[in-house]
């Protein structure tokens, strides 16, 4: 049962990610967001299926650099005085609801990252047995 729920959650998460990528590209260059979703989905499937593992991993590692755009956007926003800087620093609170990991909206990412990391290390060892993760 848990596997089915995990499959459903992952499918919804991937769909949301593809939708966000389609909407973001529409904001940048225009076009139909639905078309971009299909282009991204087909492109990712083709890369994953037909490219060599080492090449695909290098693509993913380099595209991860695009996440620094979030940091750049935070600094690009006009901050007036100390009030603006305080908004960049998260507030700390020991309330029970905030300390419970399951109450956060990104809870599923924690477990998925552990699975991804361990499978990545296992695949790296399979490709190069002398490599140490």
C-alpha cells in the first residue's frame, strides 16, 4: 500500500515540476505552457533512455546550477534597510507544530533525497568499482 501511495505522490510531484517548468518557460519566451510540459517530459525521457549514464549525470549536475537563480533573485529584490534584510533570515521558533517534520509541505522530499543519494552512489560504484562514494 505504501508503495502505491509513494508512486502516486511521485507522479503528482513530477507533474507539478513539469508544469512549473512549462509555466516558467512561457514567462521567459512565450508559447503554450502545455506544449513546453510535453517538450520537457519527452526531452527528459529521451535523455534518460538514450544517453550514457555518465553523460546524463553531468547534465543534471550542471543544470542544478540554475538553482542559484533563487539566491540571485533574493539579492536582486530591492531591500530597504534592516527590514528587508530581516526578511531574508528565517525566523526561529520552537513551537511543537513547527518542529514536527511532517507538518512541513516539503516532507516527501526528505525521504526521496535519501533514496536518490543512495541509488546514485550504488550506480556510481557499479560504473566504477574502485570509486568510493
